[in-house]
């Protein structure tokens, strides 16, 4: 795995952002990892980008937290991130690969509606991250193959997407209030 130090940093920042419930920061951290993975075309970095982005999307949707199995899922996810950091810090690539595999497969142990929703989020995250890698100049075929999606899914998504436009990015409520107060002073 290339850029070990950067991945450790990003994963630690994800844990900090989780404590602050700063889901926008988690998305930004996913993008940082994606940039690295676009350069190195390293599958683990790509998996990390998908895992982090999926986590941000899952946590944004408050209704998921009410489903049966949520607490167990979230606890395992956090443990997996911590174990991934520990494996990288100990230069244990084999254990890191196992942790990434476990993180990607946590949803297999979930039942009911939560499993269906989270699987959908992961699939859409893979397509989203594939489009971002494609924007970095990697061929559509290679990008689709790296993320395990079809070229058609990627082509459809990139054809609908406005380039360099993030319409879903919003500021946290606290920042919006600060800006409003500053305007009316």
C-alpha cells in the first residue's frame, strides 16, 4: 500500500470528524484519499475512499439509526477503522487488507431494511468514486474494473453529473449562523 502515512492521517481524521458529527468533513477526507488512489491506482486506497464516503452518506441519513442492527453495525465500523489504523501503524499490510475486507463485508451480517439501504449506499458510493477517478484521467474501462462496476453504470453516472459542481455541499448550521450574524452586524 502506497502513502501509508497519508492513509493513517485520513483515517484518524475520520474518527475525529465522527466524534464531531461532521459528515461533510468525512466526505472531504474521502476525496483526499481518492486523489491519492487515482495517482497510485491502489485498490486499498480506492476501497478506503468508498468506505469513508459511504459512511458519510449513511450517517447523514438519520432514519438509518432507528433501524434494528444499527448500533452493532456502527460499532463494528468504528472498530474496523481503528483496527485498520493499528495495522498500518504496525506495518502489517496483511492485517490491513483483512480489515478493509471486513469493513466492506460488515453489511453481510445485517438483516432487514438496514442491510438493503446500506448496500444501496455502498453501490452508489462505488459509482460516485469511480466517476471521480475517471475525472482524474483514468480510462473509463480501467476505472470500472478497479471498482467492480460496469462501464455502463459509470457512463450513465458521468453523463448525468455536472463537472466540478457539488450541489449537495452545505455548511453546518453553526457556520451558517455565524455568517448570518456577521452580515447583520
